[in-house]
């Protein structure tokens, strides 16, 4: 079945870091057109020497040049918004590396490194992922503890000068809502965007549909929503269609570079830059506004997306 565009839809102009009409106002830019997002951070740091399982956020202290280089490479590839190296920067995740007490510092530094790398013309999204713990009633982490941790992390992102908060790779909608509420408390002046991770069946691992997510996230007051991780761009089509139908807010699409598979014990993603770029253009035509990539992607994937959606 062909997808249905929103009523009155017109193909929007796409802005990268070199022609951003909203200045430092990401809301204004997304109202006028699309933004190209960045790609995977962890695998890029691993290529620079980060050991799998090592705390990536610790590199904000120990290897700032390598962290900045990732953001710079994505901006040079055409990204109009890059994410800080803070995905695992919640106190709960940092505790495993003995860095819980430095939560605010590491998050603020992650934003500052990205800003120094890309300058003022490219947006820096303060990146926030799941706590890594199962929340009540599925697990042992109290909701109040998760909220307090997110407040600490977001306070650091705000202190570092983030242009917005990007809550991503959420599988538990309740945790996503808690993170949004924490952002509204800790950084009330910053736009808040949230993406969930979906499976091939079009639902999160907790069974949440895009329509259910769109309703709850809108009630929580997000400025935009969508999907990242979980699936490749081919498998993301139905979820994107559902989000575009379900919300007038900007829809974010940052899929993996294909579905992961193991080759000799190594996770491989097979989508080429050309393949993911073709689908990014399709998502733009559906009405999505923030177009990037996730696991397995590189600056080459983002360069292809930027060229495709700006054509």
C-alpha cells in the first residue's frame, strides 16, 4: 500500500550545517524544512581505539580529540545536527565504571567537545539513552531513582550548551516519558525530542505501537518524535508511515545501516550508503523532518543521505 502524506504536505527544503535558517533555534529550522542527522558514534570511537565494553563517555576526558573528530566528520559529511558523546551518561550506567559522581561533568564536556568541533552553524543535541536498568514494575529500579538520574544527566547537557535534548533508543515507553519529564524539569527552555527502538513487527519490545507512542509522547510535551536503532531503513518504512499519520510534530528517522548479523563473531551491518540514502529520501517525501542513521553507519552514510535528500 502506498504511504499517505500529511494533508497539505509539500516536500520541505533540507538544511545542513552550512545553511541553517533558524540560527540556534532547532524548532524554527524543523518548521521550515528538514535536518540531516549524524550516524553511529560508538563504532567510530572503536575504530579510534575504544575497547568494546569500555565506557565511551570516559573518552570525553581521556581522548577528547578523538571524540571531537567524530562530530567533525559527521558535520563535514553534511549533518546539520550532531549528537554529544553522552548516550550512556546516566548515573546508573556510569556507576559500572566508577564515574557516577562525574555524571554532570562528563555530559557537559560531551556537549562542549561537539560544539568545539562543529562550531555554531551545526546544532548539537544533548544525547541521552536508557538507564540500562529495568524500571518497576518490570525490574528493580524505582521510577523516582530513574527520574533523578535523568535530571542529573540533562542538567549536565544543558550546562554544556546543548541546543536540544535527544532521548533515543528507548524501548520502555514509561522510561521515555520519565526522561521527557526530567528534561522539562532540568532544562525547561530546551526543545526535547524522543525516539524509540522498534522491532521488525512494528512494535517496541514492550509491545508499544507508533500510534501509542505518538499519543503518550505528545501528551508529555515533546517537540518531535520517531525511531532510531532496532531496524534498518527497509524495515523502518511502516513505522515511519505510522508516525507521520499519528502526529503533526516533526518525525525523526535514524535507522541502523541494515539488520545486524554475526560474521565470525563480529556484528555486521550490510546497508550501503546508497541504499540507506534512497530510503532517507523516501522518508523525507513521506513527511519526516530529521533524517540520519544509527548503528553500523559512518560519515559515508550521512554524506549519501545529505546528497540524496537535498537533491
